[in-house]
């Protein structure tokens, strides 16, 4: 069996496992999110000239295997739970013990809220790839989608950019931009990931400037 055929079989097995684990409708963490994270990870690995594609594929598909809502009291443990749950799936898929360990670390370290430092190149790549989903056009869409799911509003109509109030991204989606999203490019681990993150961040800044023009407020980057 060729390497391509083996990879196709692995992808099919991982997608089946992810679909079986899905407990609710969450468009920000669905199969398409996993596919994009894998694609970003492989692109970063190619530019960096290193990284095991099997480990990257496994971690990309299973990094949100246990998907807890952002307001869940154990949210910071979701990546650890996902890493543990991924073990038996990766064993059945035929990965070596070394690859399973590497994929589990990448899964555990990808999460922003977990605060776990990535120790391997694959973990750094997966962390970068997942954070790219929070930026650019997809990041904007996800921000408003998640805010709506959690009962938040779009923005403060009288002070959309929080010049005269405390920022609160639990209440206003736009507040999440300065609180977290516009800072993400500074946290990227790889040069390739940082380059894409900076481009997507510039797009988000342009969005905020346009929002300011449409609402009569001046966005100060």
C-alpha cells in the first residue's frame, strides 16, 4: 500500500472517530474546522521543512475530540481530555507509540486556555494552525457565531471599541478582538504561521476600521 493510500485510510478513520464523538452542533469546531487545521498544519510543516505528517494529521483531527463550551467550568481541561480520548483511536489506527505520544502532546498543548507550552515542532505547528482559525475572515465569522451561542451581543452601539468603558467580550463580540484576537499573531511559534497570522490580523483591523466608518466612530489601531 502506498503512502498516499495509507494516509487516505488514516484520514477516513479519524474523520469517522470525530463524527462519532460529536455531541452537539458547533460550526466553529466541526469536521471542516478539523480539515482546515490539518491543511494549515501541513502547509506550515512544508514551509518549515520538518514535521511528521501522520502526527500532524492525527492531532489536527482529534484536537477538539472533547469539545467543551467556552463558558464550561472545565474548559481549560478540554485539550487534556481530548488527548486522553485520542489514545485508543490512534492505537487502533496503527500509529506507533512514539507517534501517539507526539500527537497527544500536540493535542494537549494546542489550547489557548490550557496554557501548556508546546515542546515539539509538531505541537508548535498544531498550535499555530488552530490559532489561524481564530483570525481573518473565518476568525471574524467564528467570533460572532460563538458570541451568539453564548448569548452575547455584537458590539456596544454607543462605544463599539471600548474607549470609555471596560472591555467585556462576554457581553460584546467586538471586544474579543482587542482582548485576544489581535494579539494572537504575537504568540505564534513558527515563522510560517506568524506570517499568515499577521496577514489575517491586518484583515481584521481593516474590518474594525470599516465598522467604525459605518457606526460613526473612529477605530484607533
